């Protein structure tokens, strides 16, 4: 049977009506991921400062942690006036393994810059005890090692007359916050003078947003809270960072114990100290350490003798953990460049992309970045050598959007720099 040919002519309104009744659903657009802006100075060469009341063991710890004779430990307040600076090698088992694996001609470990800052005292924020100078030194660093005295010794004077770690913590916390309030009030006053001019320009809009953020920061500080504890938006962080506020800096607490208490890991002051930190600075690391024990280890003839002493006492030095904890607090990580000529550990901020990491090696490499050949240290260690890593398909070619992971081994490819 032959069916007659039928021509269908669609009325234009019918198709549009059908679409309205059964609209085509497109997948929802992915929300743009907003990169987190960190509190503090951007960069990879960040500095930490050893801070605390006068006469709590700061300079002794500084000499031990830096293995130097810098600083001026003495049994009287303000023995240190101008801050001392030293670079500390960052202990890293990964770097040690890579050096042993490649046996290179040259090795360059990561380091951390540490300052010994003079002791604070009650009233430092108003200038007492050379306080304004000392607080400006703290403003210049990116993170704080806060040393707290938790040992009794009648021969070592305490500026407050007796040992009370919670009181000492409260003094330091309040002095830093009061100084921040003073600084923010001045900044807010300057912004208010500018915004009073009025106007609808983009610059004025930005100034008003900055003024609102600064006002919120001031209210936060006056409520007795540190800036680092706040939940700030990326725009707010961009307004806060240029203020270089003392309470925005990450803190690692070094609890200075007697050698006896450090070895047995018991101390009568610790419960109160832990409770104070839990309430006032939640999340900040607290590390027991003994300045006198670390000093004794440093004065031994070599590392082997110090290791033997620790083994005999059933303990270990607290300094390596202090250094790596501070590095974590600063949000730093590492990548490596390797080979028989040199093994080098490079320091970067967590979350940076491959071109910025290349720029740490040489500033021109960031501008002329082409690609990075990447694999991780953990893969190399697991598989044994580069040939095995390559055979397993674990060596990747990464572009400009690649976020460098801690422990990556990178080979950067870059173009010629423009003259």
C-alpha cells in the first residue's frame, strides 16, 4: 500500500508554546571559586619574632633555636634593646631523604627568619618600658613566638614579682590589643575625613567600604577579641592587611618549663594556661619547651652528643617542632628542585600557582612561565627513582593554573626574558 505524502506545516506559535511548556533546562553555572585572601603580608620570605614579658627566657631560646651567640640573655629586664635577627634551618625529613638519594654537589635547605624582640611590660602600649619601640618591632614581623614562663626559680627575677602564666598572657594580649585600638582609631579618623567630602566616584565608594571595615575592626577589638579570630571576607582582609595589626598575626605559644618538668611533661601551671588559651586564643599551637635544657644541648660538642643525652633522658629537643609549627602557622609550604648538581628546598605560601612558584626561583620565570614538569616527593620515595615514576605515568605537565602542592618536585620551563 502506498501512503499519500502529507506535508506538515508547523505554526510558529506552536513550537514556542511547546518550549514554554517544556523549557530546556541548562545545567546550573558553576559558582566562581573565590580565592581566600590571607591575613598578613603577602609573600614567601616571612619573618617570626620571639615575644614575651621581660626575663622569661626569650634570648636564651633565641640563641638555642638559631645556634648563635646573638641576643643578650641576662637576669635583668631589657637586656635586649634592639632586635637580633638570624636564619634558622627548617628541619625536614623529605629534604634529608632527597639529599641522600641524589648525593648532590650542593644542598640548600629551607630557612626561617627569626627575631629576638625585647621584653614587653605592663603599660607598653602607652610607652612604659620602651614599649612603643618594642611594639613597633613586633609590627615588623609576620608571626609571633610568645614565650611564657612556667618555672619557679628564686634566682631569676620576674618583672611582676612572681610567676603567674595566665596573668602574663593577659598582659601581653591586652597590650597588643590596646596598641591595635590606638592604631585603628587613627586610621578610621583619617578615612572619615576623606569620606566626608562625599561623591559617587569609584574611589569614594572604595573609601567608604574601607571605612566600614575599619569601623567593624575597631568594634571587634574593643570587644576584647583578636583580629586573627575573626571571620573576615576577602574584601575586608584587603582593607585589614595594610594596617599591619599586632593581633592579626598568628601566634605559637612556647611554654618555658624547667628541665625537670620538660622531661617528665608535668607542670602545675599548665592546666590554667591551657584553659586560658582555649578561651582567648583557640586554635593557637601550645608547645612545651625548656630554654635551659635547649641551651645545655646547644653547648654540647656536637649533634651526636646532644642526641645521646636526649636518648639517655628519654626526651628530645623541642626546637624542631617549634620551627615547623611556626612555618605551618605562617601558611608556608615547600617545593623542591633536584639533581646531582643541587638539591634545594624552596619556600612558598600555600595555595600559590606554578608561575608564582617559578618566580621564587627567579623573578623572570614568573613572567615568562611556559609549563612545569611536576611529581611529588612521596611518589618518588614510594617508587624509588625517577625512571619508575615516569614509567608509572606520575610525571605530569602542568600549566599556569596549577596550584603547587607541598612536597612537589618541579622542573620549570620558561621563555627568554624580554630586555
